[in-house]
C-alpha cells in the first residue's frame, strides 16, 4: 500500500500534515529578516591617472579624452564622469546594474 492510497483511506493525518507544513512555511517567511535599504554594490570603475606638473588643459586633451574614448566602447556603460585637477585625472565609469563590471 502506497502513501496515496493510505492518505485517501485516512485523510485526517494527511490534512494535519499539510496544515502544519503550511503554518510552518508562513511562520518561516515572516521570520525572515527584511532590510529596507539593502547593500547594493553598484558596478562602477574608477581610473586615476597622475602626471605631476601637467596643466589641466594638457591632461584634458592628451590623457582624459583618450581614456574616455576607450571606455565609451565598453558594452553596458551607463555614465562617465571625469574630474581633472593639476597633475591628476580621475574618471569614473558607471555600468548598467544588470551587467557585471569588466574584468582584466
């Protein structure tokens, strides 16, 4: 005699087991910790280039534009932000959230 036949002949234990598993599932679901603002790692890459003594105008034409053009060819790119100061170029590339950042 298999379980299905036994359950048809004795429905009370099968119904009680089903009810207990249902309540245990509901209780377990309610006991799960929920975070209102989950920690999300945004797919972002920052490139910093340093050339001591270089003027910002020189860095913009010779360095920043070339790196920006190279980054612009990547797939899944959402936004590029560039910051240029005396002797330093910082480029931040933000990718679409569904895409993984490029690896080496």
